[in-house]
C-alpha cells in the first residue's frame, strides 16, 4: 500500500531489474583500462582464486574508476567461491559481516575485500518494519550478483587475466554519458538499504555525474528511512562522503536532495550565516585539497570544523548567561556532542579529538608568561593551530593572532621572548582581561572591590 502511494505521488512505474543473463564483453582496446593502475595484490587474489578453479573478478567502484582513468583507492573482488572456500586459500583471511558475509584478505598492508556472488533477493530474508533487509546471505550466479548491485556504474567486472570487462547493465554507456542510474526499481532498492540514499549523493558529487530522473525522484520522499539505519552505518557513510575529495559538493548535494536533516542538525542554519558558511567552506576546501595531494586528514578535525559554529553559538550564550569562558566552552561542547552522538554514533576517539581542538582555541589568545610555551607541548598543537588559522581566515577572529602564533612557532628562543614582550592589540588579551574583570565585578555585585571590601564611590 505504501509503495503504491509513493509511486502515485512520484508518478513513476515499478521497473523490474534487468533479467539479462549475458553481459556485454569489452576487450582491452574497447575499454582502454591501463593495467599499471591495478593493485598487484588484487590481481594476485583473483589469480589465486582462478587457479583454484573459481571465477574471480575485480568489481564495483574499482572498475568504475579504472574506466574513468582514475587510480582506485580500494580494490574489491567478487567470486563464486563461498566465504569458507576463500578463507582456506589465503593465510591471512577473515570472514566478517552479519547482513552479508564477506572476507577480508590481507596482502601485506593492503586489505582486499572478497565477496561471494549474491543470489536473487529472497522474499524470506529478515526485514524490519520499513522493508530494510537485515540479513541476506543468499549466494548465486554472476548475473544475479550484478542485479543486486546498486548502480549500473558499480555493476561491472574486470578480469585481469583476459583484460576484459563484463557489463550486465549498460554501466560503460552510463559512465560515458556521466549518468548515475539505479538498477531495478529505485524506491524498492532504497527501501532495501536506505544508505543508498546517501551513496547516490556521494557518487554524484564525487564523480560529477547527473542523477538519472527515476533514480532521483524518490529521494526526498524516502529520506526519513535513513532514521531506521543503525547510527554506526550512517557515520561510516558520512565519513566516506567527507573524505571523498569532494566534501563540499557532497554536502551541497545533501541539501539539494533534502537529505541533510538529522545527519548534521542545524547545518542549514550554519551555512546561512556569513561567518559560518565561510568557515565551513574553507574547512571543506582545505580537506578536499589535502586528500587530492595525498595528505592525511583527521576525521576529528573535519567534524570539529563542521560543528564549530554550533559550539560557538552556545559558548557565547553560556557566557552571556554569566558562565566563565572555559566552563562555558566545555558546556557548549557537551551539548553539541550529545546531540550528534545520537545521530552519527561519533566514535569516542573522534569526539575526544574534537574536544581537544575546541578547548585549545581560548589558549591561543593567552600570549603572556609561560602559557604559549605550555601550549607548544600539546600533542594536538598542529591541528589546533590549523583550526585557529581557519578562524582567522574566515574573519571570526583577528588575523593578527594567527600571524603571531605562526611567528612564535617558527622563532628561536630570543625571537619568542621578543614576541611575548609585544603589547597585544586591542581585542586580544587586554580586551579579554577587561571582559573577565567586568564579569567578576558584576558577579560580586556593586560596590565591592577585588578583595570583597567596599570600594570608593
């Protein structure tokens, strides 16, 4: 009944998944994949399986990226061997997963994910009340596995031994037309696994593809289904989205498709504020550049940046209510993190890193005595300093503070002492000290001096 209502609202008809059992086979000259871009370990895994009498192919996003001329970050392998058979062929192999069992094969430091061809979806598979498949370890033939994959561009198989691509659903044509198309009836596929609602946004933004109309139509209507997905899976998908190298484009797509509500509460409010929008844009662009340059990116830094202006707003509110700055900051951080943990299952380590980055910010404004030297010993100094520079660049605080710390970190002993001897500009420590003094006097009440005695009128 609900499915019919959705189709009536969207004006779409249910489209059965392709029943094609025979793929289009493209040779090396047709697909032009450069074998040098392949992972030697992935090739070794396919060869080991093939030598043991099994079918084995590099599959999914790796094939898509190879066809686009991009070196894949990860390589997955699909085979007709069962997880137990795969495990027996490799010294370091581990069966994982409940919803669908897969095997992680460790080759040196590289992890190759090996999946058994999935069979046609079983009506008897356990589902929740919304239709999300909870467990489905049904194995099958390769053409059935292709039907079970989400998008046409992710449903191609590459055989390193013959250098051929097997394409069951027109994925090569969709890559050439830059189109993201769901295999089967989109509303049914989203209901099976609502995480696909986030995946379609991530792939469209990352690849610069257009979402095919029938694939796009159900997204806004079915967005609430994401609330039924375990928080840990939503967090993993959000992390992939933010680490895609196109984080800003992904978030813009999330908003465009109406998927951001509940994932990062108040994100719209932040992006509608001039300072907030500039800060988030700078942070995400910086992250995208680091990823493209092959530099490491901290998830803690990313989430701390996205949520900073929520913390800042609450921090200001607590101080206005009379709370001292440092306790006010901790209260603001607690409130924001508590709200996010429910939705995103933020890992303890990431939440701890976020707290450290936020808590360091007031310390950068204390540029007197031993305080700067103590801050230099902080294990997260570099990340905190980078965060400070983002605040300066966005216009949140005076750029002079960032310039001072840049000079202080680069200076020798004498240079640091000279910097400490400089008189801070208005708006720095002097202004902050005046504010703290006024706040203390207001708490003590009128007519009291610092020692609690009656002051002169």
